[in-house]
C-alpha cells in the first residue's frame, strides 16, 4: 500500500486532513468514493511527473477530515477553500474524479476567484434522482440509497466488496472497465494499481463515514446547475463507463458554457488506461498548462 505523508489543519469549520505533494503549479484534487486521498498518488503519477503540485484533502468523513454537514458537496468545497487559505494558495486548477466531481464543481461555482480551470474525470455531476444516473445495474435499487435504514446493509456490502477485491483484484478491473476490459486486461500497471487500491478500500470500508456521506451526497445534494460555473472546463469521460454513466458528462457539458468534452476511448471508469489514455494525458496536460499559464 502506497503511503503518502498526511498533514492536518484545524480550520474554522472543522479538521482537514490532506496531502501536499509535488512542486510547481498547484492542483486542488477531490478524490473519488471508497478510498481516501492516498489513491490519487496511485493514479496521477503523470501529473507529478509533469511538474504539478497536488493538494488533496481527504473529503468529509474520510480518515481525519471532519464529517460536517452530511451529504454536502458545498461543505466539502468550503473546507477546501479554508485549506488553500492556510497554504497561502490563491489560484488553482481543480480536478474532481468520480464521486469527487460534485464537490469539485461546487468549489468552482462558489470560489471562482480561486479556480483557474476545472477538470471533471469520470465524474458524477447529477444527483441520483433517477435510475439512469446510477452505476450500471443499480438503477432499480435507488430506494436503498435514499433511506438511512439501509446504511448498515450498504456498509456491509462495501466491506465485502473490498475484501473480495483484495483477494481477486482482476474482478475489480473487470467491474470498473466494463466492455473496455479487453482493452486493459493485459496492462500490468492496472493490476498493480488496483491491488494497492484494494488495501486502501478495505481500510476505508472499516470506517465507513466517508463512504456513507458520499452516498447521501449522491442522492440528496444539488447537481451541477446551468451557468453556475464560468471557468474553462475539461470533461474526461469514457462513453462506456459502467460506474458513472456518460449521461453525467453530457449533463455537465450542457450546464457549463466553457466546457470541452473530447470523444476518447479509455478504460471505462479507469480513464488513466485504455486505447486513448495517452491522448487523455496530452489533452489534460495542454489544458492545465494553458489554464495555469505554465
């Protein structure tokens, strides 16, 4: 399991645990659901290699970060703004991946002066008010996510899932990539990353506050709204993503006036891999360089 140094900051609205690695132009990164900020170092080595600084708070409920207002992407965004003030950083590119998409979008909406650009990566942008927004095959189970009485069941299932992944990481690769599995199954880097991620998932599943908070956010919080984000936005999303349906990318594209949504074939939800992963990295790096005036 990759260990990265963690720091804590006591803000006016709660404790923020974060990692701050790399040097150069700063990126505020909102990690996905199920694992804490340690997973970012696994998937985003190319950003560090390109000379960026990754500021990655654990989102509310994950490890040492205050849970705060339950199911609130806005609270997560506010925590991040306090962290940037603490670090004396006044301008960043913002990246939101998967379940980190709504907090990233809220940050761009609420703190436009901080936000040079926004990147949404396989990111949720619309709340789960209809089965079409849920992972493939889960649409009919929406009622389970709407009622807190089912939280013990969901926590148990999440623990079982990550324990299974730890024993059989290839099953996770298959579920995250869907129909793109055959594009990436021979990539040794994918297996290495998912194996390391599984240990993080098991650890987080044993302390499920962050995971359950994410589910509450996905079901009950506000979606990306029309014309509320003014910064340049790059949307990176595989049409075959089985975890966050492509409808989320289309929604964000319709709502954000300066959004760009390239048509690229990636590894399903594993956008860092697949047929056009190198194109994704080139487009993202060019976008970040232009936005941050590197």
